[in-house]
């Protein structure tokens, strides 16, 4: 067969599955779609926020506990005592920060993947996408607690997803167009340009 570069350019994706598969495909400039990049950014941000949320209180608590326990210990000087207190706090910061970091990252990543996937598949952003994503993620995280935990996680996740989705939709409305509208416009413009070049 002839190389694909010589044929008529492919039209923009029409079905939900085509749009979903395009999420993980790089463009001509080897860039991922904006939605995929936003997933990675949100996961990284969630990891940092989770680490700080779990690590900072643990750092302060461990440092305070070390100071209270070490009144009778002998240190070479004041700097040695301060360093020892900081090391104790740093160990707790790393240990407890990691525990919170991976959990928050997993929750945010699953929530964003489901809500983005639904939005891309349906080609529209609605509160129901975020509610479904929250319910699914909450149920997934509480599945180990049995049917009651599953139901509770679903209710909590849905209750979390609705305001989070509303906030995200409000932020997108400030830009003038949603991600789907922007993506559809860019796809159409790219197709028209390729068609004109062809």
C-alpha cells in the first residue's frame, strides 16, 4: 500500500472510542493532548499536596516528641541537639508524607481519569460525569470494607465529585470555552489545514 502521508487525511474522531484512544496518542509534534497532560499535572500536584498534608504535622509532632524525650540526653552542643530533632522530624515527614501522598495521588488520578474519560467519550462536560467519577473512586477505595463500605464510599465520592466538578466547570467557563469545545475546534482546524495541504 501507499504510505499514509499520500492519502486523504483522516477525519476527526467521530465516536467515543475513537476520542478515547486519541487521549493516549501523540500528535505530529510528539505532544500528548491537553487532557492527558492535565492528568499528569493533577497527579503530581496531588502527590505534593498529600505529602505536605501528611508530612508536616508528622514532622512537627515527631520533633516535639523528640525534644520532650531527650531532656536527659547529652549533646555535644546546641547545633547537635537541633540537628537530632530535625532528623527525627524528617524521618516522620518522609514516612507519613509518603503514606498520604500515594493515597491522595491514586484518588485524584482515578477520579480525573474517569471524569476525563466520560467527558471525552460523551464529548461534553457535565456535573454527572464528575458525580459518577467521584462515586466510582469512592466505592473503589472503600471496597475492602464490604458492601456497607462500598455504598458509603460511593455516597462520599459522589458528594465530593459534585462540588469538585462544579468548581472545575466554573473555572473552565472563565476561559470562554470548555476543553471539549477547544479540542473539537483544534481538531477541525487541523483537519481543514491538512485537507487544504492535501
